[in-house]
């Protein structure tokens, strides 16, 4: 009986963790989209500064400060 209860708990726990959504930050979404579009991506300071040059000439700069705050700056050249 003890084994059945432990198996049920294990199956329930696995079910909960597999349904967990992993939310992406805005910066992660921007970087992923840039990779998909073959943009030129430069990372400095261990990823705290990211500069993305899109094929169409647009630039996006993502900076993470010491407090963990993320700043996203766009330069649309259209």
C-alpha cells in the first residue's frame, strides 16, 4: 500500500512540473527573434550588454544593470 501511495505522489508531482510554463522575458524574446532573423548579435560583459543589428538596419540595445533592471533601447532606421 505504501508503494502505491508513493507512486501516485510521484506521478502527480511529475505531472505538475511538466505542465509548468516557462515565461520568457522581453529581452529573451527579442534575442530569440533576432537569431531567427539572422541578425548580428554582439554580447559584452557576460551578456549584460547586448547589441543587435537587424538586416534591415534597425538596432536594439539591451542593458542589464547591477540591480537586475533591464533597459531596452531601439533605433529604427526606417
